[in-house]
C-alpha cells in the first residue's frame, strides 16, 4: 500500500448550536476583505511550512488540496513543494486576490476553485496533503473530514 500523508486537526465544537452556526456561515461574510487578508494577516512562518512538509513526508511530485484557502496564505508558500495544487474557497474575491498574488509571485501550479469545500468534486486518492488554515470551524467538519480522507 502506498503511503499517503495528511494532517487534519479537529477541534470539538462546544455545542450543537455552535456547530450549526459554523455550517451555516454566510457565504458573503468575508466579502470585501480579501485584500486586507493578504496584506495584514500574519503569514504562516516559513519554519511552520517547512515542518509541515517534512512531517507530511511530501514527495515534491504530489498534489496539495488547500480548502477554505482565502487569498492563498497557506496555498502559495506550500505550492513550491507540490507538482500541482488545488485551492478552494467559498468567496470569489478571495480566489481573485489569490490568483493575482500567485501571478505576482510566479506561482503557476495552482488551480483555483470557488465554492463550498463540502461540494468540491475532487478525485479520490489524488492528493498527498489536504490543508485547511484557520477555517475548519466554518465548515461541516464531519463531512469535510470524511471527504479529506477519501481525497488522500
């Protein structure tokens, strides 16, 4: 059996009410914020990115799936460690800003998708790593965890 690496950190929600709020997060909640996310959110430290790549035993020839990617805060620094990257976010503006940042930085191996992570049509077993930055709380956690397992 081939080794597939993947890391998923799951935080238990405090109550069913909290979970329902997370699953029904408004699609446009971050409209108008993508440029600010890219400019003002603290980037993931290079040491963290390198440690993740090492711990996940990334081969350099595999695929990355970054869910709820925003403007590419994790997508872009991780892209150099993968042959191909899929980046998905619910907010079209986040995708547009991510595409522009990728172009500015010469990152050409990312395919961008707009839509719900829970509805992404991704091939089973295609990815070496599935990442979700600081957004897992906004997703249908059991569904996304099950999908991530299939996609790895």
